[in-house]
């Protein structure tokens, strides 16, 4: 079970790093990863084990706080099939559902769903994903973190019309670049030149 929790924590920490790389800091002393929920159900199968955490799910660990309404963890298993759980293997998938929030290192990722796929080094945030830190805010229809490629894709809703389903990045303001031509002054409010 400790192995399962360690892998789960690594997957959740990956999800929290969807925005810019953070500055180098001294590593924290690792804390135990704790998962609490109103209910936990384990369903053993011949080739996998499924853990269902329901109600007020909270994960805490080294520089990590994650919450959601429900979480499902799918892990491979080996050993005798007549036993309830069998030998725990690697985590194949973590699905966080409902009011997902993942906080780490001054960064917060929220959405309605997070799919963490450790074997693919992939994290998918969907259902209104938003990542925010001191550098800015990124929103979109779906966000895909490809850890091995050091790449994040922010996708627009293919069925939306207008600006509501488009990707959006909000950055801190920066100073005027010094161009002074009153006839071609840009008006932010109207989105164009005056």
C-alpha cells in the first residue's frame, strides 16, 4: 500500500507542474503521503486492483495538497487470483473527479477532472481547467501535460463559438514600450487602434 501511495503522490505532483518551471530551491524533507476520504472501496481483479475514494478526498504530502470529490486508482496486480488484493504492481491510471484542486510550489491547478497516466508520462486536466501562479493564469477546454517532452498543450473547445471556448493566458502587465504616436494609439478596451 505504501508503494501505491508513493506512486500516487508522484503522479499528483506531476499534475501540479503544468505551468512554467519553478526556480531551483532546496529540496524539502519528504513527508508521508496521506489520503483521506469519507469512504474507500478496493476491488481486486485478476490483472488489476481498483481503489475508489469517495467523498471529500484529500491528499497531502511533501509540498502537495490535492482535493476532489472522488478518485479512482487503477494498479496492476500479480500473484494468486484467489486472493482479494494480490501483489500490488505499478499504478496505471489515477482519475480525480469533481472540484479537482492540486496545489504545489505556489501553483494551483483546478478543474472538474484530472487523468494521470504515469506509464505515458501524461496528465490531462479537463472540465474547465485553470492553472494559476504568480506568473499568470492559463485556461482552456483541455490541458495535456507531456512530462517526458517538457510540453503542455492547451486546447480550445472544438464545439464552442466565440471566445468562450478558446484558450486564454493572462500575464502580469508590462511597461509601455515607449512608442508615442497619438494617431495610432492602441486601445485595449476596444481591441484595436484609435
